[in-house]
């Protein structure tokens, strides 16, 4: 089983491993091997367990370039699981492109550990 992890994320305040959306992040995501089984990143791909409520609408906060790379490597059919966090209110699981996505944020928006761990069998 091949597992690949990366701490990078779209710029968020002055946190570590911030990169600009677009070319900077796309370049990092090119490092994700085509033949991995499990991907672990700090943040989610755009549109997958990444919704952040705003005053009058929700907004997707995930990385567009990460989603594009996942769609590309999922064509090989080997990627089974992508685990991430960062967007606490996106906690949960979902399947898309034949890949199980898990937002494993155990903390809520107040940084309280209120959400139960998610167990996944591969």
C-alpha cells in the first residue's frame, strides 16, 4: 500500500505551509504520485467537504488545484482514500470519482474536540 502526505494548503492567515492558489499549489500537487492508494493532506480539495458558512451563502474553501490532481490520478483507479481536515465544519465522509474522502476534523469551529473520530477500513 502506498501512502502520500503533504502539509501544503492555500494561503490562510500566517499559518505554516501556505502557498498561493494557482501555479504555486499546482506545482506542489504534481509531486503526488499517480500510483498511491491513500492521500493525506492538511486541507480538502475544492467542492468536497469544504463548505464554510458565510453570512448569506456557503463558500467552498478547498483547493482547486488539489481537486484537479485528484481527478487526474483517480483515472488510474488506484487511489482509494483521501484524508484531510482544516475545514472543521466540513467534517464527514463522501465518495466521488471512486475515491472515499474523509474530513477528519475532530474539533468544531471553536476548536473544541466535539466530533467523533472516523474509522476507515481499506
